[in-house]
C-alpha cells in the first residue's frame, strides 16, 4: 500500500513539472516579440507613445495633478520619481520585455511595453 502511495505522488509531481515547463515555454513564445514602444496611459487614455530605441526622460501628468518621471535608457524603462504617497511604481524596478508594465494607481498611470 505504501509503495502505491509513493508512486502516485511521484507521478503527480512529474505531471505538475511537465505542465509548468509547457506553460513556461508558451510564455516565452508569446512574449518573444521584440519590444518596440512604450505606451503611457493616464486614466485610460493614451497620452504618450515612445520609441524604446531612443534614450529619453518624460514627465507624465497623472490624475489630479500627480506626476511620474519615466526614464528610457538602453531599451529599459523605469520610473525615477513620482508624487504618489507609496512610491510602488518606483519600486517596481526596470521593465524591458513586451507585455511588462509599471502601474501607479494613485496617479492612474500605466506604462506598458508593446511590440512592433
């Protein structure tokens, strides 16, 4: 009885690992498109579309006068400064792949990388 239990557990672990591997490969295929642009929206409206191949810095005016300073450098994007109280958008770090985004809820700003 004990051997059957261990055999079933081993099979379950192998199945879970196989499904995880398949999902990882699918994720890599879906997001393998080269990153091309950064789309910045405030309160659901696109306010700026920036090319990731050009280093730049832009100040985004958010909801109710809040601001976010977005920096593009070497094809990577981060928020260097924000007027929101919690600064989570700054702590989200750097993004560089298609589909990644930085969100600032108090300023209602979303910076999302989109492919070509």
